[in-house]
C-alpha cells in the first residue's frame, strides 16, 4: 500500500510514564469503521516505566572508553561546559516507525502506571517526561502483504543501532523476556561481553538490556558506543547545540 502526502497525521498520547507515545498516520477520508478501530487504541493508556539512576538528570555525550579518552583534549569539538542557552533542554523522545500497533503496544506497555485522564493534561504531561519512545504507525501496514517492514539500522546500510533500558537484574529480566516469547539478538552470557543482552521488538528494533551492578565492569574495556561517519561533526552537534 502506498502512502502519500495526502495523509493526515493524528497523534494520540496513550499516556505513559517514562516511555510511550503512539502516533498513527492515516487518510483523511477514513470510513466510520476505520475510525472506530482507531478509537480503540486512542482511548487506552499504555505506559512503560524505566528506572532512572540518580544523578543522571542531564544529557551528556560520552564514549564507552576510559576517562582520559573521554576528555575534551582527546576529542576535538567536544564542549566541556554546556551552553547556558540549552539549560532547559532534555533528550525527550526517540521515534520508531511500526508495522502493527497491536503488537508494538502489547510489547511496550506491559507495565502500566498512572497518568492524567484528561486528554490535554495527559498530552502536556507526556511531553514533559524524559526518555520516551514514540511509536508511529502508517495506517494499513499491519495488513498489507506488500509491506516488508522497516530497516532497523543493524544491517547495511547501517545507521541507527539500538535503544537501551536499565533493569534491576539483567538475568531475571531476560528470564521474563523468554517467558513472553521475546526474540533475542544476544543473551547475557553469549559472546565476550557478559551481563548485557539485546532483544528485538516486534519491528526488529534492537533493545539493549543491562543493570547497574555489572555495567561498570563491562564499560571498563568497551570501545566507543557511538558510530558516525564524521566523529568530529557529531561531537560538535551534540555537545555544542543540544548539550543540556
């Protein structure tokens, strides 16, 4: 099914604590039956809480290397001091295009939490949360046999890599994921990097799973976690424009 600029965007905040907004894009000439199907999703709150470590209130660019390699002297273009003009900026959301909202909402919304019931209050509240995921659905892809899905960035041409979620215990979390039938890219004890797992969401996007008990040991010998075509420009962009 082809989608064109004639589509109108309908954004529905289904609620969430630190993690979920659902957006669907559909034709403005939807039938009443299609509208009813959409209302089913727009009226239900879905939330995914993410534990946030204390002391990490501000976004900062960092590598997974040791401290000396992270210093501005070793990274031309890196701003050591945030620009005062960006003081109120936060990393608020990542957007994923999804094929089937039913599968994605089920995957991301298994941990409910409270949110304002009023639609306007809920929207304002949602956009004030940190570290959120926006799920964007182009109406019809869930049943279109011609639609093959979206590129997850982890095969050529590579680009986007993954999101990461901190859990209390990686192994216990992965036991739960297995019981739910979640697909693994890497289990905690696979490969050389122990204690970290990667799973896939229904659209194939990778999610890194780790806990604070082991992350220090792992990062001590890990290489840089960001891949860019021009690292210098990347540093200038994130540390000079959106540092907060």
